[in-house]
C-alpha cells in the first residue's frame, strides 16, 4: 500500500513540477514586469536542484564515454515554458542517450531515499533537520524532469527495464518471490511510509503555487 501510494505521489509530482516552474515564472514576471528579474528569482528557487540535474547528465555521459559541451545553470524563458538548465551532449546511440536522459531521475530518487534513510537512522530529529530534508526533496523532486528529451530518454529506459524485468521473472520466477519478500521487510515498509509523508509536502506546495498564480494572472495556465 505504501509503495503504491509513493508511486501515485511521485506521478503527481512529475506532472506538477513542470507546471510549477512555468507558474512561478508567470507569477514573478507579473509582479516584477522584468524578464531578467524573473530569471534571477527562478535561479534562486531552483538552483540547487538544477545543479543536481545537470551534473547527473554530465556524470552519466562521462561514464558512458559520450562527449559533452557547455553546461548552463541559468534559467531561460522560452515560448513554450522555462528551461532551468542544460548541458550539451553529443549524438550517440539510443541506449546511451536513454541512460543519460534518465540519469537525473535515478540520481534524484537516490538522493530522496538517501535523505529519508538518514532520517530513519536518527534517534531524535529537530525542526531544522526536517526543514532541510523537506527542501532537499522539494528541490530534487521538482527538477527530476526538465525537458522533453529527458522524458523521452526516461520512457525508453523504463520501457526497456520493464521488458527486461518481465523476461527475468518469467525465466526465474523465484526472483519475483524474493523481491516481494524484500518489500515486506519492516525497514523497507518504514522507508516508503516516510517517503509518502514527505512527498505530500512538495505536491501540496506545487498545487498551492500553481493555484496562486492562476488567481493572480486571472487566466488558465497552459
């Protein structure tokens, strides 16, 4: 149940993240009437997550021996939305492009679960640690996907992984049994329970920011 709830929350965060970035850019521009100031404000809000995202692309490309070029960490407002950052990747085969595209998702999920696991190891957690963990999850969760190319690579990677997993389970059904047993372990259940609790906050923050922007601008956000 906790794993299913995590998947649902993660899906909500995925769909809301891109809308949040566009919503905040609209809000900042409506308040400041300056594209330059809007870009600066977006940089301040999402800079930590953008660094993680682009470095994940860069690291994955390096490990796969794919050439890289210039890396941009400054948001750019375009006609169809906002680009938080970018890194130039040379053309390569479909498999390596998919892995490079999905790298921020894998790194982001690892950071989120690493943060939650760290919280589980603490005997006492104060407000500052909770806020720090929330900020990390918010930043990373809202910058997992930032471009259509990343999404294409992610879908290709997930589709390939699904096909491979089904094939493995058919050949070795005991692996599925062991996996289900693993997910029933108390430590794993507690980890997903904590993940469910923490992911609620970024989802609510995204929804509130989008709603506020809609009210201020007085129009339906695209």
